[in-house]
C-alpha cells in the first residue's frame, strides 16, 4: 500500500509540474466527427457532380447536334460523381444505423 500511495503522489506532482498530461478520448465526439466528414464528402461530391453535369450539358447544347469529346467526358465524370454521392448516402445511412445501436445522438 505505501508503494501505491507513493506512486499516486509522484504522479500527481508530475501532473502539477506539467510533465504528465492526461489524454481522454471521447468516443461520441469521434463518431460525430466521422459522420461530419462523411456528410462533407457527400456534399462535395454532389456539388462537383452538378457542376460537371451542367457544364457537359451546356457544352453539348452549344455544339449543336454533335457533342464534343470534352462535353461527353464531363457528363460521364458527372455521372461518376453522382454514383459516388449515392454510395456516400448509403454509407451515411449505415453509419447512422451503427450509431443508433450505440445510442449516439446526431
């Protein structure tokens, strides 16, 4: 018991001097951060998909009846980003379900 008391005393003194810092991980905060990162990624994908699709469609309309390779590429890139956005929504739903099982508020 005296060794334990000495260890506790030394640890407290080290903390007071600033030599020892206690780190605490907040699981709830980490889970919320993970959700926010996923939402941010989804928002970026949606904005980029809209930008690419709109640009590709405008270029297709300007070129008349024969769309250029650039406009086709932009439209397909927009479609790819739309798929990324949709898969991100699925991941978000899965994460929400997982967090709900842990009873974490959004």
